C-alpha cells in the first residue's frame, strides 16, 4: 500500500495530537508533533531571556538564534512514548507546562520562526508515511496532503481537557486560568498574519466535543482506510 501524508489541524487542546499519535501507531506511520516544535523554540527563548516578564518577545533575538536550535523526536524508553528533543535534551514535560503554553502563540506568530519550522516539517515528510498535527499543516506545510482533518471543540470542553492533563501531571492551576489561555491562544492563532489557523478547503471537519475516544478513533480509522484505498 502506498504511503500518504496525513495532516491533522485544529484548535489548541482539541485532541488533535492524541488523534494523530493514535492513528500513527495504529497504521505504522511516523508521528510528528509540529506544535511541540514551536513549544521547543519557546522554551529555548524563555531559557535565554528572550521573553520578558511582561510577556513581550524579543523577535530579533529569537530569529538570530534559530540556527542554534535543533529539534527532533525520539522514543523515550522510560515512558515508551515519543519525546521532543531540544538540542539533544528531552524536554517533553517542560514544553507542556503553563509558562510555555502562555508564550507559545506569540513565538509561533513570528514569520521567520514559522518559515524555519515549516522547512523542518516538510523535510520530515520527504518519504511520506507520516501523521503530522498542528495549525497550518494542511494549508501551509503540506497543502497537497492526501488526508486532511480539521478538529474543533468548544473552548470550555478544550479547557476542561487541558485542566485534566495538567492535574494528572501535578500542575496546580484553575479552570479559569486554563480557559483564558485557550481563548487567548485561539485569538492569536486565528488572527496572526503568517499562516493563521483555518480549515483547508479540502479538509474534513470533526467536532469531537461530545465524542468518546473510541468513537473518535473509529471515525479516524474509517476515514484513513477510505482515503488510502483511493490513493492506491
């Protein structure tokens, strides 16, 4: 069977990463988390004083540092799951914390950052056989992807999901704080000048607000089987 590229876009905490991870494992494809790549750049910027306490971002310093930032993915033997690596260091846990979440949209809106990471992401897809999730995968990174899905859910549903994830990791926060972060990120993601979040015209939209994990997985696999059969 011929390998294809699968692009899964959607709003923050819509479940797109979980969907992409599950599908990649189920069909034997490689999973690439594009959002983790932006989070890794954000973490690098935070560690190096490029994001100030008031939330302002030193765009020029970040852009100048891009050649020094190396991002890759590997399987973490301790958790038996894929982990994000920043310059050889596993940073999977740190990039998921609220400080990074509060700053990633501003960093991701910098045109030069997006251009650099799009180049990296497209290189991952040279051999096809990948599932990549993000916000502009089906529109900018892989506009010719054979399978495109756009995932959505209400802000309240997405905030509750995110809160449960953070609580499971022992991160102390409130629903109100997480909801404010979700709404803020939605605004930045949909209004930025460079590759704003939007549904590709040929993407299949899925509102999973009221779907179980099993229903979502079944829907996704059926769509893959239908599309992949048409491309062979």
